[in-house]
C-alpha cells in the first residue's frame, strides 16, 4: 500500500535538542511548542507532534507516558477497554482508502486489506526521564531518555516510515538497531509477493509453546536462523505486513490470559514472561542489535476492527511488561497486531489457542550481517 499523498504540514518542536543525533541533518529553524493534545479522561490522552504528509502515520508523543495504560495495578481489575475506544474512533475516506483513527493508532482499509499502525515511541516513552521531538528538514527526530540514561533515537521520514533507530548509551557508545536507509524511495512499498518458506525442521522446533518449553528451547528459537535461506533484507514495515516473510523465522507462542475486551496485562500474568525475558536479554547481551517482533492475535469472534486494535494493544502491553518488569531494552522490540489473521486453529468460533501473543526474532530479515547467529 503506497501511503496517500497530501501537502506536508510543519511539525512543531517540543524542545530544541542540544546536539544532532547520528545520521541527522543539522537543526533548522526555531523551536515551537506542540499543541496537539488528545482529550482527557480516556486513559489514552497524550501530547503528540502534528502529523506529516501521510494521514495513516501516527506522530510520536512529545511527553512521557504512564505504564498504567498497559499494566493493571496489583489488586485492581483492568480499567482500559474497547468501549472507550469505540467512542473515540473517527472514520474518514480518501479515494479507495478508509482511515479509522483512534487516539494513538490508525487503522487503514484498502484493497481488501486492513492493517493497523502505531508509533513505537509511545512504548519507549513509558516511565521515561524525558521525551524530545523535533522536525529537521523532511525528517522527524524523536529522542527518548530512559531512566537508566540510555537514549533511544528514532528518525522517520515525512511519510512516517522509520529510517533509523539508534541506542546511545550514557558513555556515548551508539548501536544502530534498525536502519531502513537502504530502501530509499521504496520504503513505501509495503506489500510484497514473497514465496513462503520451505520448513524442514520439526514443527515442535518451529512453533514452540512457552508454557511447555524449557529455557534452552526458548533461547534456541529466539536465536535461530531463518528456516529457509533469505537472499535480501527488508524494511521493518515489510516484515510487519507480510506474513509469508515473517514465517521464515521460528516463533514462541505465549499463553497470556487477558480480560475480555482489555489489553492491560495483570500482575498474575506477568510472571509467565520471565523465562522469555531471560532468553531475550541473553540474546541481546550477545548481540546488541537483535530485534524481536511481538505479535498480537485474536480469535475470529467479534468485530474485525475491534480485534485488530485489541491485538495490537495486547502485543504492546507484553512488550511494556518485558521492559518494565524484566529490563528488556524496549528499542530491541517491535510490536504489531494482526487481529484474526493467522489463526492457529481454523475456526470462526471462540478459541483460546487463537487468542495469543507470539514472539520471533526478525534480525536476519532486517540485516543479514547483524542477524548472523
């Protein structure tokens, strides 16, 4: 899906940054405060930069975000749910595209495809020390300073496509986590015709249920090479939106029990993530450029739009829990919801096995050099 065209709008800056980040053009123009604030009372309100040229893109936040949106407090029932979101949705049509906007997401319907977009900077900003966003030429630069002093730098083009993600440690060392610069003007070519992989390994090593696996088995999956050779690498959006491409990598299925209609993860479910968190942290310790995709899935019951939004938020909640409770670096995680796409058990009825969160290593799809085990 090529992003729709529109006249670029200037993005106000929340604050001038003191120094240019890696790969950034020089600063241009004076700073100006952002004025785009979502309505209060939703549990989803946050100040955001103004949108760029692509109406499907979700601008980054310009302030820190509380983790209570993703994790229910001990002894309390989840407070955020789909009823709130339905009341805040706004639908518009441009040509053959339909945009369904929520406070922090955009759902796009086009050519019999429906996808959801969010901004990963939301997750980086959870309980952060500081968030800075500014416009530099045709790029939007977000710098999130985490409590440990690590800076996460995301650089997006005017269409909202990620160009580069960098971690800057307090000692000044930098690691490029994701670099989509190789794609040039083709970054907007999201949907691809990709041959599905030939899977030659046993199913029990290709799809691993976390509850039935030991730490060694989980670590092996989260450091595994593609099950079939890959002769090129891809942008993050191409990985997100092409199931056949993701299928080149084995996955871990997590059995996380969310309350009906809610995406907040409860304390009793968080402990189930510990063994997976240990494996991810171990893999990142070996290779700081590892990237893991956390996928949200629902069963086929209910509204397709509700399921897509719910699955995206549940994936994000798991990622937040991995970071806030187990110290997994948030910049090494990406999340995406798929609703009822990719049912584990083919049924139109309620099915617990289809209401799942999956994790897979995607480093080899992004960067063959960084992705070598």
